């Protein structure tokens, strides 16, 4: 055992979110605790960060559990452009209870008793909230722009599941899960850069954002991973009185705001091999994506607070 840990495993003790839940409603916002080096919260992107191209879902779940599970109990938040269905297929394998920020933060999902309140609906054992611009509205506005302005793009709604599977390399079932969208539309841009800028501005005029992920551009309402994370942390802080030291992990432009706002950033190489941020105070580079690398580097960062490094 790392001698710095001692007998106390941190404010979240041995069972992470379970202990967090036990604190619900025990403290008010006027009883906020001071920052504590043990109160880590890890938020991570999936593709290109926790997951590499081989898509090692079982190892990813084990890595999440190694951080969030019994021995450490550090809350883990998964923040991805993936759909709820796609993210549940990973989080459902975890013994711990990661919170899900799906479709670039357009929606949030958690398992009881993580946040102590009920979502607007339940899906596969998760409480779900999604109050962003609905998918049908986004697709309708995109269709309007395509019809009136002749912008050249192809969205997931324009493809059959077989076409999407061929484009992404997904199995057919995975492509179908990726098309089960609630509040964002990934698009493949087929026009030039100049028309892309006009397209971005016209989306903004319609109240929509365009964010670039690892492969696709994503159209959502006025939301992103960072804003969704802030909402989550504020809720957790209000309910528990705990201030978190955040570690954000990501690789693509749609992670940038989250990486910049976090107390610590672990940056993975983008698809072109470059990094979004230079190494420096609070910013570290990981050499490659994947659960083993993710766990080793996340462990190194939080180990500085006296939590033991683990491997899977
Ligand atoms: Mg990514």
C-alpha cells in the first residue's frame, strides 16, 4: 500500500459513487468543503482516448473500474459523441457506476444511486436526462440548409445502417446503435473550407453548434462536453459539498474546452498524430490511445494525491 494513502481511501472511500450517494442531502451548498487532493474526478473521452482502433471494450470497462471501483473510488465520467446506446454497451460492463455524458454532452445518464435524483426517463438501468435540441429538429434544420444553400454533407440520418457500417468499419448492430440519436447529428463534410465557415455561421444563426470530433463533425444545440460537465459537477457539489479536482482526458477538438477547463489534462494524440495542447503546467501527453495506456497515465496523475497505481 502506498504509505500516503493510509487507512482512509479518500472522501469517496471504497465504493466511489455509492459513498457519494450516502452523502446526498447531508450537506448544503453553504457547507462546501475545501478542495482536497483526494477528491479526484476523472472525465474521459472514449474513441481515440480510452478506446483505440481495436475497440477493446472489456479492457476499457476494467480500466474504468480500476479507477472508479473499490480500491480507489474516484468518480469517472465518460464524455463522448457516442449515443446513449453505444455508451451503455461500455458502461454496462462496469462494476462501478460511471456517469455518461452522451452525444457531446447533449444528454446525461447515471445509474442509481449516483446522483440521487431521477432522470426524465430510464434506459437499461440508467436514469437519463436530455433537454438539448431534439434530433428531429436538428435534422430538419440541416435539411433546410442543404435544400436552400446546397451545402454538401452527409449525416448519419442520410445513410442506411449498412452504409454507415461500411464507412466506419462498425458491425451492423453497432452502426444501428450509432444511429439511435437523441440530440446530435454527426456529418461527413463534403464541401470546401470556405463553405464550411458559412455553414457554421448559419448553424449558429439557427441556435446550433458545429464541433469537430476525431472522425466526424457534430451538430448539436448550444451544448458541449465542458458545459455538460460543469452542470454535472455543480450538481454533485451542491448535493455533497465536495469540491473536485478534475482530470480530463481527450484527443479531438470537441474535447478542447473540457481539457482547458480541467485542473489537469491528459492529452492523447489526435488522428493525425498531433496534440491539441502542448505539455506544460497541468497538461501531460499520453503516447497512444487504449485502456492500458489510459489507466497507466491516469494512475500516474492521481497517484500524486496518494492513490496507488494499478494495471489491468
Ligand atoms: Mg476522441
